[in-house]
C-alpha cells in the first residue's frame, strides 16, 4: 500500500471516529484527568485560585478522616458479602431454573424483573416493606423476628442494604450463568449419568468447570457494582443511621456536593476508590484467568 | 454394597424420589419468586388504598379502589413533564450513542494499524473508571460548557459516557460482517459515507438492538448524574421527581409515593414484558463481551 493511500485511510478513520471521540474527550477523558489533577490541589470548587498540595489530600483521607476510613471498611464488608452471596445465589437459581421444563421461562422472567428497575425505585419500595409492611406482619402473624428497626439500627440496616442489593442484582448474574449453563453440552452430562454420577457429582465435575469462565465474569461484575453501590443505599438509609451505612460513593458525593465543597479533597477520595477497584479487579482477573486455563 | 442397594431399589422408587426432589426445587423457586415480587406487589396493592385502609391492614386487598392517589402523584411529580424530560434525555443520548459508536466501531474494526489500535484502546480503557471518580470535575466542565441544567445537555453527557461500551460491542460485531460487501461497493463507486449508511449500518441491526436496550435502560434508570446536572425542577426526570416526594415535610405520604413509584416503573416493566427475549439476550451478550 502506498504512503498516500495509507494516510488517506487514516484521515477517513479519524473522520469516522471524530464525533464519538469529541464527546468522549470532553465528558469522559477530561473529567478523568481533571479529577486526577484536582486530587493534588486544595481547590474548593468556587475559588478559581488553588494550590498544589502534593499528597496531602490522600494522607488526610487515609489517616485523619474517621468517616472516610469507616466508609472504606463498611464498603469492603459489603463487597465481600455481595460477591459471595450474590454469586452463590445466582448459580443456585440458574442451575435450579435450568432443571425445570415448563416453569423455566416464568421463573427467569420473575427473578430478572427487579433488574429492570432503578435501584432508587426498588430501594424506596423496600423502604415501605421495612418500615411499614414487616412491622405489621410481625405484629399480626406473630413473626416477632421481622419486627426490627431495619433502617434505624446499624446492624439491621446493613442487612437491609444487602437484601435489597441481592434482590436487585441477582437476576443479572442469573442470566449470565444460565447462558453459560446452556453452553454445557448435554452429551457430557448424559455420559456422566451413564457412568453412574449423581446430580451433585455431575454438577461438581462437569457443570462447574464448564461454567468457570462465567464465574470470573460474575465475580468481576459483582466487585464492580458493589464497590460503586450508591442508589440502594441512598434510597434506603441515606447512609444512616448517622453514618453507619455510608458507602464510599456516598461519602465522596457528600464530601463534594453536600458538606464542605472541598472538590480537591473529594477528588482524592474518588481517586482512592478508582485505584482500589482497579487493583482488586485486576488481581481477581489474573488469578481466575490462570485457574481457568488449568481447569 | 452400594450396588446391591441400588439394584434392590425398585424403578418406581427412583421415579418417586426424583419427583419429590423436583417438587422441592419447585417450592424453593416459588418461594424465591414470591419474595422477589413481594415489594412490587405490596407497592401496587397499597397504592390503590386510602391512607386509613393502608394503616388498617397493609396486606389486605383494598376495600375500595382509591385512584385518587394516582392523580395526587400525577400532580405532585408533574408526571407528564417528568416523563417528557426523561424521554428527551434518553432519546438524545441514544441517537448520539448509536450513530457515533456504530461509525467509530465500524471503521476501527476495519482499519488495521497502530492509530486504530491506539484509538480503540483509548475508548475501552475508560470502562474501568468508576463514575464517582469523574463526577466532580464533570460537574465543573458541564457548568462551564453550559450543558448543565438542560435535558438535552444531559443527553449529550450520556453520549460521552456511553460510547466506550457501545464502540466495544460494535467493534466486535463488525468482525463477523464479511468484507466482500465493502469491496464490492467500493468497486461500484460507492463512497465511504454511502457505503456505511446504506450497506453496513443495516447489517449491524442485531448489535444495534443490544446497544439500544442496554443504553436505554441505563439512562432511564440512572439517578446520580441527573441529580448532579438538573438543578431546576422544571427539568427533573421521573426519578428525580419521585425522589422529591420524600421527607419534604418530615413525614412520608406513602399513598402518593407508592403511586408515583408504580407510575415510574411501569414503562420499564411493560418494555420488559414486550421485549424480554431481546433484553435477556442483550444483557448476556453485553456482560460476556464487556
């Protein structure tokens, strides 16, 4: 190919990419680099003048800001619960639903439905359940254990957030796992059955290794979504009682837009969130990809 | 030993045990389905009750259907205006994302070389960046560009945030479109733009459906970005208007709130029941490739 035709090709490429690149650069790349830059400044959002402060924001957030440190630990706890519970529940639902013949489509439709809604809407509906319906049921059906201060007591509000997040998220993973299960050839399962394997053995030795790549995706998805959890918490508890359920995203949001307006400082917290998600997901992917090859 | 026992078990015994375990599985799934639908059911049920009826028995069927809650919610959330705003935001974003991403994804996939690879990686890399890490300076930038505070402006921002994933999906799909078509068209003297609009773009319809569904759901259900960008109640989307019903006067008026929750979720639930097949396929595809 001649040089001039190659540069013509590049020009055509740029012309096709330009509109997307323009919007992407202005609303995605610029804020991403801007956020990284401001995280090293004392910018307050209003005053155009600001100073570089080096790592001071990062040091303050990680050593001096009890609310932020609490929200990091709270988020980590939430992430661990979600990664385990959501994936176990989704695999279980997928396997059981796939074993049904006539009711398969119905169950899939129902379990996926919450995923279609904003977790703001879901969270508000559950707020009604937790504050109005459950106390009523507890009183009239004698199920005293349901009568908890679901939103007002930190122990139970954590549980409430986990329940609502599972409700909203498990259907998505279930769909991924069902797609993976449908990729397992029936001949393999039949062969195992002929060899006398029971259903648990078939599941462990045939199905699970075959859907392992989907587990990598499932854990990746849950890690990402639960580190960034915001909507359900916002709708259910608003981070309360006090700050007991303040996830990282909510802490950053409040720092920037509700309280101090310390944009530079809030940007440093946002960078910490980004780095934590990045490092943990990269570690997860590299470990699981390696095991996938071995499996 | 075990083989002996296996042989001694009658065939009908095995069939019976299988039926029993299948029944237990069914009950388990049924219980899960009931729990899943419970909040939605309770929301719909109580949105049709009077306040007194609700307090009296939250689980019961309404003693008299009270549609007044809905007219109340309609008014309080300015439903039609909020719906219109949401449609404007989603339509602006969707048109831009589909048009720009299909163009870019197609050319990036067809053009070999370092520039093309660099641009593709530039788009894809940002899929790892959480929204919360950009929202603070995005807020600043959109204020400066005067896209803050308008529904069309919000749609434009969604284009910038949405193209990455869409380009990734188009890029992958174009690989499966045979190149012969491009070459034949070029020989016939078809220009680049016409080749794309008349031949390539229609062939991309399956992935365009996926991109449209994923992005429509994202924009329709997104809360935080509109919360940051729309400052004037006239511009509020459905979710923002619904959110405003909470705690305005300290006490939650659940009748109006539940009605407005039902109204807000109705469009997506209808969409889901109509397009379920495409949605579930799109989700699986988007997740596996993303």
